[in-house]
C-alpha cells in the first residue's frame, strides 16, 4: 500500500565573540549568464549590522536572567549565521530540507529510500545518526559550496536527489547525547523546510509537537511523515493526527502516511515513499522552492523582532545596573574625598 498525503481542514561593544561569517560575495551568474537573485542590499546590510552588534554584546554583570540572555544571544547568532545571512546572500541556493524526529522514527531509512540507496547509516543501534548527512544533486555543488552547514555534515552527491534541494538527515531531537540534540536543533534552525518523521506508536509524544510548535512560531515551512502505520489503523491514526494538527492551527502542513512493512533491512519499497519523493521533487522546482524559501525567510524575519526586543531589554538592564553601581561608588567615596580635600587645604596632611 503506497504512502498517502493529506492537508488538514544596540549593545555595548565589549570584545570579540563568535567569528564573523565570510564577507559578502559579489554578484553571481547562473548557468545562462544571468545575475542570480540576492536579497536587497538594505535588508542584507541591516541583518549584517544586527549580527555585528550581537557579536560585540556581553552580559558581564551577573544579574537575574543574564545567563538566559547570553544563551539567547548565541542562539540568535547561530540563526543568523546558519540560515538567514546565507539565504539573503544567495536566494537561488537549494532549499535546505532537514529530516528530523524522535529516536527510532526511521529518519535515515526514509532519507535512504527517497534517494534510492544507503547514504546515511540506518539500523537498530541508537543513536544511528551521529554525524548528519547532507545529500544534494551534482549541479547544486557550487551553490552550496559556501554554506556554513557543510563544515558539520558528511556530504554525498547523487543525481537521484532532486536538483534544488539539499536533503539533510539530522540526529535525534531526543537523543541521549546532548551533542546530538544540539546539532539537531542547529540544523533545524538552518532549514528552509522541516520534515518531521514520527511513528504510529509515538506521534503523541511531546518531542514532535514541541518542534512543530517552534516551526509554526517562526513561520518555517514544514511537513510531517507518519511512519510504520499498521494497515488496519491507517484511517484511525491519520484522522486523529489530522485533528491534532487542526487544533494547533497547522492546517496547511502536508501529512504523509507510510504503511508498516514489518521487520526489514535496507530501503523501503519504492511505492511506500513515492508520494514523499514526488512532493520533494515538486518542492525542488524553482517556483515552489522559491515560495518555500521566501515563506521561511519572512517567518524568520518576523520572529527577529521579539527576539531582539528581549535581548535589548536585557542590555538595558545591564546599563541600568552599571549606572546604579557607579552611583553607589560615587556616594561611597564622596565623603572621604571631601574630607581629604579640606584637610589638604587646611594643611592637615
């Protein structure tokens, strides 16, 4: 039985920080000799200025909330470096599609089956995905050459990957290894499209819903794959999951159902993942890919405002606390200083 798809009805400069990304490249030409699209210089400059100010900001006073503010500052830097700035510099680069989910959901098997060969290790040993794998079409190599994610993934080049997307197999979101969880979150932050894989037995877990809520909050394009669904439970499980999506306002999220194939090794049957493969090929098309990219970009830019406001409030708290400390010091030394001056004038010293 093949898979189905549904759609449910400014800061104080106090020193150097994270290394700045490479300088903005000059105009690029496509294969026809035409200029490739890039974001407006005004927007790119504004985000670049924000990145510079964030890099120079420090929360040196140990105030309540300072640790949280520093964590949020680092998260925003990663978001700018890994997703927004690379995308603004090169709008025509392939859409980064990150396949993520809980432990044992079958992410690697799904990616391998979509590509048509094993490009990412899959098996019963957990965690299977220790280092992420990024698969792309040979024709997209130049467009991806400067993407910061390439430093942290194993790259495989296959003609079977639709041109126009970079398919990433991410570590488990709920991995026992903190490093895996960190990498998974970074990949999701860098994605243009999130594909969440869960199973009929675990789709009610908190992990996928937390991730989906995060994607919705940021306006990130996303899809969901319900894996290993028993034939006699397809209707019940799909109906329940679609209802949950509707209750959370996720009425436009594509839902793919992959039937349970029982114990097996290797790739899933071609027909089982054919709808997912067709959908990814459609996403890879120039018009659809641009739509996905721009939607995620708009969502990311919209999410920047409250994020920056939160950090600006924390910075103002640092400024106010410093001013208060300066007043305390001034008051503490005022008396002794005045007495010393009087004594000096009176010859008492």
